[in-house]
């Protein structure tokens, strides 16, 4: 089986993909739209892309590409802790600079302030680029912040492990497929469904009416978020994540009712959650 | 009066600021956090920053900086159409490349495909950088996509006007202040309030309960969106925009009730809307 993912090979998405697809061919792509287009064109069997980070929020490129399309569904969710490593080719007292992607630099700001005060931080295009730079310039006094996979890939030393300031930094990834048939899953206990709901009009209370259909059935919403419809300013669709248990018949009733209220419901997927720590 | 804004001088935020503060000193800052920090330190009287674009959604840097703080309030909203211009130092049959910020390139994708098929598009750090490059390299066969203000600022020709694909591309800007006293406004008809609401716990139906407090009073919500609390994955606060009319007493009752349900309510501002076309 061929599994496409948001590359490069040392990315956190690669880590998520390899947790579920250890024995398959993993193919990196340069962007989220490119990965999903390969899936739509059936050049790959599965696509793995990030959907939400606990600090940054939803990954809009993924949400916006999935909105309005009907061929792709979510098969699995993978939740990974995001751990940043301080990497080097050798230990050094006082590095001349520290390289990383702006997001990784932001996530380790406090650590760098405490341990490397005054050392210039240089933003580069990706954590992989930072690791690559070190591997290619092994005699320079430069450190990089990147993933553990990057350390392995470029044969770098972990100078300090897990240096992210916020220990709760996690990312959700989705495994997507165009196949309708169910994939055997590792986890049958913990399941969710995701819907995209477009309200009939910007009526006062329209969203309240939709939520009421879930609330009186005690259907638990794990998340609700709005994204612009890209039509007019102030027009949105809603991303709604539902915790599944024995309520699936009730959920079907709720969706039928919501559609009778002239809201449009897109069923994005029904999927187990695979949480790694 | 000193008004800080997200620069540079040819940015759309500058345009928004100059619509309301024609006779004041406008000072550009390099980022949204920097602009807001200057306001908090009372080095400027007002700050103008973007809050939402009709295609890209909320500006997270603005939302996240305002969450949890109490000194800054919204005084005015400015809505501007975002119009992209094709700029050059001279007309040319076949440019060697076209420069702009990735967002501006994305917003004019269809136009460029129809009128300049095969011409390489080069992503640069800002539309201003693209315009500056042209001004400095006037003999190269290069075009740029940037604002009308950038054309004026760098004395460039508008080769084609308003080339954005989506005519509904608009951005909302907020004028923020630490002053409690009301500013005289140009528009008393069209008003909104923004609240940040943190639910007491991740209970099924907690959001529904909060929305019910608005719905049965027929209080019109213009927007509801969630942002991560940056604590655990799956914990959010809600941005709620309310259309104000004669319902302000009702709104106060609703907020009192919501607080009695142990939700935390942050009053971000009550402000008139200034819409330019």
C-alpha cells in the first residue's frame, strides 16, 4: 500500500504515518493540497496530514481542502505529542547561532532564554532544513531545533531532549482515504465523527437550533469551530466533532432533523482515535 | 494623537488607519504583537490591526494577544475591500517573472493563469518587498502584485487594476485603545460587541446553554468561533460577535446569566462598524 504524507521525512506527520503504517511505502509530498490531490487522483491509498495543533489551532489548509468535496473520508485519527530536540554535531559551550522553523523557536522560547541567553536565533524554512544545515556544516558552531526523527535521519546528537516550553503541545493528524470500505482499526473504544455544517441563512438562533438537536439527545460535541465560506465576510461553515458511544442512532436522527431545518451537512468521517504519548 | 498600525506604509492596515485618522501621526510596526505592546505601554494612543479576512479567517495573532488581557478595548471596526494591483515600472509583453506575497499570488491565481500563463511566480516576504524590488530594479522585466498604496509609495504604474479573483475579498480591522472614554464615531447605526467566552468545563451542551441565553432573547450573533486555550488539546474559548440594536439591556441580562452558569466572559469591546467600498 502507498501512503502519502506531508513531508519531509523527518516531519511530525511522518512520525504519525509511521505509527500506523509501519510496513507500507511512505511517500512525502511538499504541501497539504499536493498530498490530498494525489489521494483524489488515486495515486496513493491513504494520505496523512495534520488537522489541529493544541497551540496553533486548526490547520486551515486541510479543513478548506476537505470542505465541499465528497470523495475523501477520515479513516483514523492519530494524536502525537510534539517534542522538540536541541540537536548538534558535537557538544559546544557557546554556539554562534541556533537554527529552526519560527514555530519551533516560539515553542522553545523560554528554554532558549534560560539556557542560551544572547545566542542569536535564526528562522529557517523548516526544522528539517535546520537539521540538514548542521549535517552539511559539521564544523560550524551551530545548533538546531528539530524532531527526534530528524536527529536519526541526519545522524545528529541530541544535546538536550524535549525542550518545548509547553508540555501539552499535541497535534491531531488525519488518515484519509477515498476507499469506502472500513479499515481494520487498532482502537475500537474511542471514536469520533466530524461533520461540516452550513447553516441555511444568517438567522439569529440558527446555530442554537442546530446545537439544540445535539444537546437534548445528550450528544457530546468535542469541538465546534467556524471557517469562512469564502463568499461574503461574515458567512461561515461549522466544523463539529462528535464523541461517539452508543449514541449513533440518535446522531442519525439529529442529522436528519438538522437537514430538515435546511442546513447542509457534510459527513467528513467516523474514525477511531489513536493517541500516543 | 499617535496611531500605531501593522506596517509597512503601503499595507492594507495603513489604508484602514488612514481612513479614520487622516490628521494624526501614523506609526508603522513590524508585527501585530509589537503594535499591541506599544499600545499597552501607552506609547501610542490607538492601534490598528487586522482581525479577520473573508478568505483566510480570523487573524490569530490579534485574537490570541487580546485573550485574557483587560487593558485594551475595541473602539472602531473598519471593513475594507482587498484589491490587488498588477504593478510595473513600464508595460511589457512578456515579463520574466511576477513577484508577490504568497497570499496575494493565491488571491490572483486565476487572473495570472489567464493573462500570464507560463510566467514564473516568485513568492517574496511581503507585497511591499515586491513593489520595492521593482522600484530598485526598474530595468528588469519583472512585475509585482501589491496594493494601490504601494503603487503610489514606490511610484509604479498600475498595469492592471483590481485583479483579485474573488470580488468579495474583504478584511475587518480593529481600532484598539486603552482609553476607557468613548471616541466620537462616524457611524452610530451599525454597531457590534465582541465577547470572549470560556466555558466552565467540557460538558455536553455547555455551549448550547450559553447560546440559548442569547437565542431566546433574539440576540443576533454575527459570528462564533473557537480558539485553543493553549492548555490541553480540545480545550477552547469562544469568540462571539453580537449585532447591537435596542437589545443592549437584554444583552446585559444574558451575560449575567452566562456568568451564573460559571462561564467566564471577557468584554472585548462595543464598537461601530465603518464599511468602505
